[in-house]
């Protein structure tokens, strides 16, 4: 069997299962999470250089890992290992199938890790603990747990669980230990500090409690509270609503202006196309009878052609690469709101990028700002070319009229 081909088939069928059995309550264990797991394995594989067989076993285990979280019709979470049907359909041999199941069991803590594959899968699942985006992922885990149990989890209870998780966790591979332990310790200190502050201020005054709750919302990407500069003011819901209104209105206004520019360009193209047809059909045939009309007619055709060229340039789409990299997402350098940056990307990569953006308010607002700026750049180019088109038509038509008048009196 060809392991790369089997992995492609497995991923396609797994994605279809995600689509068919999607559960809106899975805010964390979803297709985007699987994408993050596979991305972490890709990074580890650059170090371990797994062969095709072992890379297939690791990736197959991660594709199937989150599928068990998809709830069946009765609404209960499945906790068993994946069914054999998906693996059997790919004609995977029993040894590989067993290795995949052992990796999943090890990642769930049901089995002790023995092989390198099992250690890599375990570290991929817990990779987020040493991520600078741990705070955002932890919020999604809490939201999912609340949705699944239909019960509100108190902040102190969840923080206590998170502290325990971080304190008792150990990465299995030396690669992840060197890469992630430092950030994991920072995440632990941040959540421990926040947990301690909450217990110390269990019964603060009403006004102080309101301010503390506001401060809890202001954390950096490592989950640590931000030290606000002097003069910092609380941003109310009305303020945030106003910001969203500004973005929405700006985007709508740019879209309307773009439509107006396209309509103006269409008018210029239509008018000048008609003038070219008239010039060729009615005037050029009379050059033999009236030779002095030759120069004004040629001038008219030049004006019409250049006007059309600039109008077409104003509406012609630019070149778009249609792809972005995971590094662009991690560095927050990609505008995911513009189709020209993702139309050639696989769905799983685009969904991963969108989830990253929606989980990070800074990334989200940066994308909105970039999108409005890009729209402004495109509008500036359109109106600049459109103005040139109108100027050529206006001044050129005046020159042609003067040329016709002069030709009649010479």
C-alpha cells in the first residue's frame, strides 16, 4: 500500500465525517483543532524525520482523535476508540491499525506511551499547553465543557482545573520539552497568579469588584493581565458597539464607492465604443470625398481608444496568489477577509486560520483594519485611472471638435 495516498483518502473521509456529524457545541474538539494537531506534528516531523509508514500512523491517529468527540444522535459523547470501518475501507493492515489505536489510547491517557509515535501523538494533543495562545484555547475548552454539560462552570473551578492540568503535565519528547516547557511555565504562572488574585478578592467592594471584572477581560496573548497605562479608561459595550459600527459602515461605504466607480467606467466604455463604431462606419468611408476629415477622425479614434483603455484598467482585477501559510497566520500577517488571499487554500487550512482569527480579538481587528485599508487602496487606484479616463475624454473631445472646425475652414 502507498501510505501517502492512504493518508489523503483517510483525510478526505474524515473531513466528510466532520461535515456530516458536526456538533455546534464542539468549540474546541473540531476540524480546526485537528488542523492544529496536524500542524504541530508537521513541526515535530521536521526534527524526527519519520518515514512514510510512521508519519501515516501518527497523522491517522490525529485525524481520528477528535472524531470520537462528535456526539451521536442521543447527544452523549463517545469515549470508545474509532470504529474499524474507516480503516478497513482503506485496506490498512492489522499491525498499522493496532498502532493507530494505541496512539489514540495513549493520547487519551488510557495507555502508557511506549513508542515514539505514541509520544508524538500525545505531545501533539497537549501542544497547546506550551502555546502563546493557550489562554484563548483554554476559553474554548471551557465553553465546550459548559455546552456539553449544559451547566455554567465557575471561573474559580475552571482555573483550579487548569492549574492542576498544567502542574501534572509532562511532554514526552525532548523536542517539545525544549520548545514548549518555558512557555508552559509562563502560562502556569499567569493562571496561578490570576487564580490567587481571585481568591484574595473574594468579597471586594461593589465598585472595586466591577473594576476587577473589567481588568480580567484585558489579558495579553499569554493569558496574563495587562498593566494598563496611566489614563486608561474602561471600554464599555457601547464603545465596542461603536467600533463595530465604524468597521461595518466603512466597509459598506467602500463597497458602494467601488460599485459607483465600476458603473462610471462602464459608461465611458459604452460611449466610446459607440463613437468608434460611428467613426469607422460613417466617416472613414468618406475620406476619399473629404480628405481633410482624416486628421480629426484619427484624433477622435485615438481619444476613444485611450479612454477605453483607462476605463478597463480601472475595473480590471489585479493578480491574486490565493494562498497563505500557517506562518502568516501565527504572525498575524494575513488578511483572511479578502478572498484573494485564500481561494486556492484547502478548506481545513482556511478554517484553521479563521478559528485562529476569531479566537484572538487583536488578530480579528487587525484583519478588519487591513481589509478596509486594502479596499481604500483599490478604490484609490480605480478613481485615479477613472479620472484619467474622464480627462482624456473631456479634453480629447474638445480638441477633436476644434480640429473638425478648423478642417472645414481650411
